């Protein structure tokens, strides 16, 4: 099967902002694994500031926080994907799979138009 492109890149907008997209979902998964925004940023090759801004955007866009964090200190900080954040990730992944399935036939026909 030849495709015009890889899997679709679904983005969910909230006003002018991207509430969640592939990069933000990847960041949430990394935070879930590492328990840290800083460690997740390093893992994904982005600055801590960029990661923090992405988390802040998600927390502002959704009705509940998707990430809860504690500031550093002698005991260290940390971050956790909330139960609500896990629901967001699960629903986003399910929507992505549904979009991919729906577009497969059209992508196949579109690929025939490419060199």
C-alpha cells in the first residue's frame, strides 16, 4: 500500500490555540513516564521552557488540568499526568485512529496522483 503521507496529524483547536496535537500528546506520554517536565523535555529534544509552555497551553485549554506539577526544592519537583489528562490522551488517540481509518481509501487514491 502506497500512501501520500504517513498517519494523519490530528490537532484539536480551542479558539486560536492548539489544545492538543501529536507533539503535545507525545509530551504528555513522556511526562507520564518520567514524572518530570524537565526530563521529558530532554527526552524529546526541546527546551524546558518550550515544554512548560506546551503544558501551560494544554492546562488553559481544557476544563481540568492535564498535568499537575510541584516546584523544585530540596525534595525536588515533579509532574504527573492527571486522571483527566489520561482521558484526554486516550480520546485523542482514539480520534486519530478513527481519522486514519476513514482516510485510508482516499489517501490510497490520492497517492496515485503523485510521481
